[in-house]
């Protein structure tokens, strides 16, 4: 692992290249989702400064890619890179049309509409929390390396170590974000500021960690992608445009 904190403003950068389109067709939505999935997977895969071995990253990705994807979705939605509400409304309208044409059962429609509602609720929680890019980066790494899913294999030592470091550094980052005493402050003033900063950091830390369990409900926008592209294919690609070419060569008409 490199010296200094795992993430800074440069290392936490996460920018989604959007398709050149202004409509919200299913083709646009699925291409946007595929680009977000590619960006999310390779953002984590290329994060050499995390201290994770390449073999550990690829192993964890098979079970944790959806967490990284949903966090990326929330981040892009919060930064207004994508308009999640209108996108989900378009998906809902498309599914209703499929149901009317007999291409989707009513029970399946109801199930997906419930998922859409949950995803909007998750988005509202993240929007209200107003996370910074560094906070998003640490949450991605903490969720990615956590042993919160049943697995026949034990969690690797580098994943456990990285998770501990990420949790510690996130708290330190939050603590440093609050006002501290100046050189001319009295001892009493310094104690008050220190206690206040610690309380604020703990409250913020707790609020951020409580967002992670909501990721289990974010299983909607990447469903179409997995129907056309496997995770192994995503992991083997070197750039987003290669991924888009693969996605479109394997898919049929989506509209």
C-alpha cells in the first residue's frame, strides 16, 4: 500500500462518460448502465493503492460488484451526472408497455415496480446525506472488503486488513473535516472543540455506515446488463468503449 491515506481528491475521482443522447430510450438507459458498471468495476480493479492483491479483487468482485455498482449509481445521481428519477420512470413505463403486450407477467411487473420504489428511497437517503467523493470512495472499499455475505471461502488477510484501514481512515478523514482549536485557544476552549469535533465525526461516521445495508435492495438497473455480458468479460476489458462494443454485439434490440 502506498504512503498516505488510501483516498484523496484525485484517487477518489469517479466521472461517468454519458452517451451522446438526450432521450431516455431503453437503449440509452442500458448503455448508461453498462458504462456505469464498467466504470465501477474497473475503478475498483485499478485501485492499486488499496493494498489489495489482484487475485483478491477479482475474487471479491464476483460477489461484491453489485455493491460497487449501486454506490456508483448513487454517486452519479447525487452529483446530477444522471437523472435517476426520470430514468426509473422510463423503465417503469417500458415495463408497463411490455405487460400490456403480454411480454411481462403482472406479478413480475409488480415485483420490479417495488424494486424501483426501493431504489428511489435509497437515492433519497444518499441525497440527504450529501456524501463527498472521498466518502463515497471509502464506502465502496469498506463494502467491497467486508465479510457480510455467506461464502464457502474465508476472507483473505489483505481484504480484512484493507477493510480495517479503510474504516479507520474514513473516521480520521471525518474528524479532520471538523473545526479544531487554534494556537491561541485556551485549554478549555481546545477541549470543548475537540469533544465537539469527535462527536460530530462519530455521528457522521455512524450515518455513513448505516447507508451500506441499503445496497442489498439495489438490484434493478444491472439486470439487463447481466443478460448480455458476463462479469468475466467485463473484468477482461481494458476500456469503456471495448465494453460498449461487446455489450451491443451481444444484445438484441432493447426498445
